[in-house]
């Protein structure tokens, strides 16, 4: 199963999600990420947060969803924050789609401790959702049931 995490810039939330999912995922599961307007580089704070959590950062890069046209995902999860007025990217493939909105920790202003706490809190939130996804009984779920579960996980 291949999961595509999408946000606007593909420099923070979708990168954190890709890395966390792949860190937790058993063989046969893979996450990738993309942005509707990729920044072209991953935020250094995203990378340092992952490293502090013991998660590999090799191969992480900011890219658009055209990178996945040849090998489309099974599931697309947007992680932009609609509540903040962000425009969520749209993926026009046949994949099952869900929204797991997250506040952008890179928007947090404050001292080092405040910003670091925001990134670590976002990563912890992503971990909770990724674990819930990976714990699903995929063999027992049809497409509609999987969609309901994905939507439910987005509320965790």
C-alpha cells in the first residue's frame, strides 16, 4: 500500500508525515509526500525534529505530485489546515482521499523552546494517526469502510 501525504509547500507537515509513516510501517507499506506548490527544500527544523526523534531523513525532498504519476498512490492524505484558511491541494487520481488537518508548526513564532515544542507536538500528533492507520484490519475493510476509518483517524 502506498500513501501520499500532501500539503502546500511539501517542506514540513507532509515531510514529517512521510518520514513518520515510513519509520513505523511494516514491509509492504510506503509513504511519499508532495506539495501543490513545493518549496523546493525541506525546512531544516523539520529535519532536525525527525533526527531528534530517531527517524531517518535520507531521501526526503520537497516535490510536486507529478513525481508520482508513473506510480500512483492507493491513499492520498492532505495535511493542510483548512481552519487556518489554507487551500488544500487536490489530487486527481483514483486514490482514496482523506484529510488529516494539522496546524503548520513553521508558523509558530517565539523562542527556541516554543518553536521546538510546536514541531515535536505536530510530530507526536502525526505518530498517533499513522499508528491508527497501520493498525487497521485492511483485509476486512472494503473501500467505503476504509474511507470512514481514514476520516475517523483525521479527527484523532
